[in-house]
C-alpha cells in the first residue's frame, strides 16, 4: 500500500512519527494518483464515486478514514 499511497507523514496522518514502531521508509514522495491506477489500460475502471470511496477507505489517518457505516451508505455502493 505504501508504494501506491506514498510514505505516511505528519501531513496526512498527524502523530504518525510518534507511533512506537514508526520508521520512515523510502517510498515515492509523489505516488501515482488512484485515478491513474484505475485507467482503462488495466481493464478495470472506477467512476469518480469509486475513486472517492477507495481514497477514503485507504486514508492513513484512522480518524480521517471513512467508517464502515458511512462506506455502506456511499453513493458508489448505491450505484452498483
């Protein structure tokens, strides 16, 4: 996941550097956007709602991550 999202840092996950086992690893500073990963070249595409849900599910900061209840009410799941 780090290869996709980049290394967690204080900007996207406040307090991450204070976690007991955190150690900064060397991952891409500018990972590819999720939209680029789901381009039509791979045969799998996601709508804007799908990209939104996926990015909210993959948020590093647990406080910023979408809850299971909210994810189940997300428009992308209503559309599928």
